[in-house]
C-alpha cells in the first residue's frame, strides 16, 4: 500500500501529472466511493457462499489487472499530459470497484478464520504487521523517488511492486484454516436477503446512530488527499517527501492498530472508533495552523494513528453489530449509506479547492468531524457491551 496510498502518493502523483487540483485533492474520497458502490451488489451475489477461501482468492484477483496495467504503462511508456492522468484515473476506477467487490467476502472470510475472544488482538497485530510491510515499502518508495529513474517511470515501478505484492499476499490465503463451526445461515433467496436488510435498517436503532456518526466522520475522506497538495503549495517540498510521509504514517498506523485492538478487547471497540475520529480531527487542526514541515509530519502521524485505529475497530464493530451472522450485509449497508455523502463531501471540497478556498474546506471538514465524534461518543452504545440485536424477533 505504500506505493498506492491515497493520502500521500496518489494525490502528489496526479498533481505532478498535471491533473486539476480539484481532482488531486478528491482522490481519497473518490476511492472510498468506488469501494462503497459495489458492496451491496457483492453481498447479494455472494450471500450464499460456501467455499469462503476460494471466493476470497477469486475476488482479490480483480485488483491485479488494473495494477499490472498501471505498472506496465507508466514503466515502459511513461505517458504525460492530460491523457496520462485521465488514463490513470480510468484504471483507478476499476481498482477501486474491484476492492469494493472484495470487501464483503473478505469480511466474512476473516470472521471465519478468527476466534471471537481474541479477534481484537488478532486484527491489531495483523494490521500492525501490515504497517511494518508498508514501512519497508515507504523506505523503498523514497529510494525510488530519489533515484535517477525519471517521472512517471518511477511510479510505474512502484505500481509493479504493489501488484506483485498483492498477488503474493492473496496466495497466502491458501494456508488459512477456515473454522467449520462458524455460524451459518440457511441459503437466502434475493427477496429474503433484501427483507433482512430492510429489517436491520428499520429496527436496529443503535446501528442507525452509528451510521449517522460515520456520515459526519466521512468528511475526512477528501481531507486525506487535500493535506499533501495543500501543504506542498504552502511549503514547496519535493515529491520524494511522499516516502517520508508514508514511513511516518505506517509507523503510527502499526502502533495504533495494536493499541486499539488490545484496548477494544478490554473496553469495547467503540473506543477505537473514537480514537480514529479524534486523530483525524487533530490532523485537520494541524493542517489549518501549520507553520513548517514539522507540522506537516505531525499531520501524517495523526493520519497514521487514525488509519491504524480504524480497521481493527471498524471490523470488530461490524462483527459485534451483526453477532457474526450477517457480516457481509452489515458491511455493505454501512458503505452503501455512506456513499452518497462521500460524493457530497468530495464534490464540495473539490469546488472549494478549485476556487482557492482551501482553508474554508479544511474548516468545514473539521466541524463535520467534531459533530461525528460527539454523536459516536454520546449517542452510540458499544455493540460489544450491550445485548445483541435479534433479527429473528
């Protein structure tokens, strides 16, 4: 992920290719929308899946093709001008949609290969180790960007490395043992599946409050791509700093993953989501009041803490809400509800940045994050610490 991060590498890559500022700063939000868009359809298609291991390997292969083409084109043909960034965005769309198809299956797979009582520690440690891999990738990325390899060929090499790393990581899934005693539902007809979704939305009040908090917190998505562009314009740093940002980010992410995983196991995983929101809020404040590059590094430290906290906390919140019975559906419902609001925040941020109102955009993002943080802290009950919502009653 160090070679394709939407919070540091891709915004600077697009900016360097000559893409409009509104596009460069919106890529994080666009990425989240692309991931969210196909999830409900993916959950419907894979609703009665039996061979989870085979399914998770097959769906992961969807992201290999766009990554390989990115690497091939930018390494050997190094296009430039408007055609270059438009072509990249075209492939980026297929990459994001591919991940959106992967996620519901991946969520169910992880639930079936982990034990509930140690899941917080497992996810925390797993994502921490992933961050260590990204740390090594960040060092390699910085070396490639500082080398004599010309732009954009240097990024093409990075895309190739990311592609082959993804293939290797997917093959590792073969060695996982799926828990055969994992709770299973009877096969669902489409109308039964949709009725189940309607029941959850209409009756699960605590889940609705959680979605509301996430609606306001998704303002951070365009922000993560805005930070590097805004700070580069403000301080004029070299593009190779993307490697430094990635290193700082993944170190913070690894530590936060392990910390919030352990914390959630003892105090409930809502605590990790609060940590996630608070870290993004601090990143906005640092960006608004930044004075020099130390402040910029601190921004990416906070983003790393937020990224690290998010996956262990958000994944376990889904398992706690669903009671390990409808993981794909709960995951798809969250991202499907968030998708239009992601588009709204991306569009608004893009317009404001195109008009030159970057500080206004950051201020609005900060207010939205604060509202989401307060809703989450004060109104949402930790689903792991209260009785489970019973879909059968």
